[in-house]
C-alpha cells in the first residue's frame, strides 16, 4: 500500500466480507496505533442496534489492521470474524 496521509484514509468505507456488513467510514471510527512506530494496529467500529421505535444501542468491535485484505480508493475490505 505504501505511505498514505491520514487525510487520504478518512473517506474509505469499511466493509467486512465475513458478514457483508458496512461499518461506515474510517474517519468515523477510532484507530489504534503502535505508540513506538506509529503503525496502525486496528480500528474500532460501531454498529447501531435497535429499531426506529426502540432505544438504539451502539455495539463496538475492534478489528485488527492485519485482517485487512484489500484497499481501493473508496473502500477498506476486512476478513474478520466478529
């Protein structure tokens, strides 16, 4: 993948091929970095559960960056069983 600016990553849509779910955009998630190297170690994404008429609850998932299998100009595709 080479070097990228963080500003180039924030608009990437996150998709998990294990369940076909879309988890929004990288800029809306939290990123986990290695404090010594600055390397991205993972992302924390949230998924809203509930319906329009009930209370909505956010569930969060930590997805390791190593489970990333593909990146294009618009998407990040992960293969990770939640």
